[in-house]
């Protein structure tokens, strides 16, 4: 299996089954790989078998995370859903690692460009009194800093029942989640047209889902967020907060198509909010729809040509299309912008790689900068997918791998495996496919995939039956959800 894959799947930690023991942190959204701490995101298990050289990394790593879940040990529900107009599949973006943002300062859940990080700290309705920027001492030449606008979460009627809402919210903030849910549920029954009461109920369900590690409860929260957004007289701030949180939770459960539809709704309602358009582009990437993502980022850059977030992602897409030279200015300018969501190892890697491919030695400046910012182990060891505790060394003995029998089997049968590979490599059969991730700098690279994401690929084994028969004895290899 390759050390690097290039893909636009959202990184997250693999949940554990309720009542079970933690499983290996692998998939997606599907981390796979926690680089700076607290970066788990939504499991993306809404996937089907893929062809070519795209392996499980393509199913787990994403261009940008929607907010990480504090306790990411959820069991992803069966994501099977009906077809959706966003199902159009194009070449998936390939990337070498996990794209995760550094946690951004949380101010209010309704301000542009900020991502919520936990249902326990849901900023959007953290109250009716969000923090404001400190006002500097008056100076003759400087104007006082403007206070941040408070999110308006209550409509005219709800101001008359504010004490009741505040009492329920106080229970939620104190962690008395069952009591808070009962209080908000009572408010919803008493005031069924109150968006704020229903939104508070959704938040309580969201928090309780985290506490109980319950997907069912989280699905309830997702539905309730949607109900709050659909009520009449919902304030624009609460509408935005409810739909954004709904999209985040949908994505966490792997409901990527549903998340995409929710984000599209947000963009339709708030067309001038570039942060929402950027999130929409990420949702397209999570579905492997590079074409859709590219269109979104082109629209953003047409109106906001200096938007750093859109630039790095647009450059990322161009590089995945093998438009190496074209990708460089977008990746470089996006990183130089320093905007939230741009300081990520994936972009440093791909900018450096693109520069190397065009013969520009400044690649190592970006590798060094990526290393200094904690994205790479060193300038020379730039993997963004690292297994905790796994040391770096060029060669491993069979004993060191822990799979002595598997290694010995490959050694004993190398001629059989070679002969079958040569047979399907025949150009007339067309069984080998070109490597898609642009990992090579020159030459050719073809591959013939037998197992991917722990599942056999089509009828590939018919071409190499002996090799498959040998490998089937080792489910630790064929059943590896991160392997190919």
C-alpha cells in the first residue's frame, strides 16, 4: 500500500460500536490519522466500490473538516440513501494526507467563516450574550473598534418567553442534558411555532447523543435542527445556525449527500456568504465531485479573487487534474493569505510537490515551513498519514512486521504471482490501469487492484486466481479497510 494518497475525503476517527471496545482509528471520515490533536471529524461511510487506483484513502480524507466532534466514538449508521442529484461522480481529488483545520476561535455560531467544534460548546446560541471584541483605549488617530453584532436568535414573540428559554438553556449548559431536553420538549409542545425552543431541543439532543454515543439520538437532533429552520418567523441568524449545524451533523454520520443539500440551501438563502460557499465546495469534494467543487470555487473567486480558502482548494483541484503549473499560484497565494482553513499540511505538500515537478527548488522552502508549523515530521518525512507508534525505517524484517506467515507466503510464491501479473499486464487485455494520483514524477505506473477498502474489486480475481487464492488466507490483508 502506498505511503501517500491524494484524496478529498474528510478525516475523522473511526467510531466504536456501542458497548464495544475502541477500534483502530481508521476511517472517515474515516481519519484516519490524527495530526494535531482534536481533529476527528465525520465518518464518511456513504461510499460505494470504486475503480482504478483510488484506494480507501480516497474515501476518508477531506479537503476541509466541518467541526470535529469532541467524542468521536460514534458508530456510523448505514449511509445507504436514495439517489440524489448531487451523485454525479468525477475523478476524486487525491491528496497525501488529512486535511484538517486548526481549531478556529469560536465566537458565535452564526458568524461567517467559523466552524463549530462541539455540541457541548455550540456557539450559535451560546447564549444571548456572545463575547465582544475588547474596545481599545480611545486614541486621537484611531477609531474605536466596532462591537461584534449579537446574533439575533429570538423573534418578537419569543422575547416574551425568554425566561423560560433561558432556564432550559441553563440546564443544558450545566450538563443536565436529560432535564434540559425535557424542558425544551415541554416548550416545543407549549409553543410549537417557536424556532428558538425547537433549536434548543435540537442542541440538547445533540449534546445527549454525544454523551450516550447514540446515533439514533444524533439523527433526532439532525431532524430537529431542520424543523427549527422550517418554522415561520425564524430569525436569519437562527436559520443559519440551525442549517449549518444540521449539515455538520449530517456529515459526521456520513450523510454527505444530505449535508450537501443542506449547504446548498444555505447558499441559496445567504448567497453573499463566501464561507458557506466554501463549505459547499468541500461537500462536493467529499462526494468525489471535483467538477462541482471546482465550479463553486470559480464562482467564489470571480467575486472574491483574494479569498485564500477558495484559492488553496482551487489549486488543490487543479493539481489533481495534473495541471501542475496552473495550480502553483493558487496554492501559494492561498497559503500566504493565512486565512482560516489554509494552514494545512496537505496544501504545503502539494505546493512543494508541484514546484518540484516544474524544477523549482523553492519547494523546500514550503516543506520547511510545513515542518515548522507542525504538519510534517521533517522536511524529508512529509507523510500526513502516520500511525501512532509506528517508527520510520526503510526496511522491515518479517518478524518486525508481525505478519511472518504472510511475508513468507509472498516470498515462497513470488514466481506464481509474477507470472499471473505478467499475464494480465498484456496490453491487449487492458487489465492494468494508469496510476491516477500523480505520485510519479516521470515514467509510467500501472496497477491492477484486487481488494480495496476490505472488499474484492469486481471480477479482478478471475484474471489472477492463484494470487487471490493465496491472499484469501490472510484476511488481515484483504479485509483491511485502509488497504488496497
